C-alpha cells in the first residue's frame, strides 16, 4: 500500500497515526501520553491530564474522537470504553 503522506510531518492538529487499547487503572500511567481519545462507548472517563496533578471527569459519546492529551485513565468512576491515539 502506498502512503502518499509518509513524508509529511505529523503535528497535533493531525489525526492519530497509532492507536492502543486503554485499560483504566488508578495507579498506573498509560504507556504513551495520548494526542486524543476515541470513545467506543458512551459514559464517563476520569483522566489525568498531561499537566501532572490534573484529574478531571469527562463525559464522552460513543463514536466521537476527543483531542485530549492524557497520562492516565482512572478505573474509579470510568464507565466508558476509550482507545488512545498518538
């Protein structure tokens, strides 16, 4: 398959180029800081933002992608299923 964009520089305004499953955990950071979250299920997601110490509750809707840079998705209170993008 030819990738006509392989020589382009990827920046934060672009879509994700890699994706990973997120298993919420109150004590462990994600393997990568995300450039976005894609919601596979509607509900609440508790996240720690890229700025350490920032913990916030987000409401997400299934099928939507959100440009949130997060270090952790907490299990306590999280009811939605999300996928990380970077």
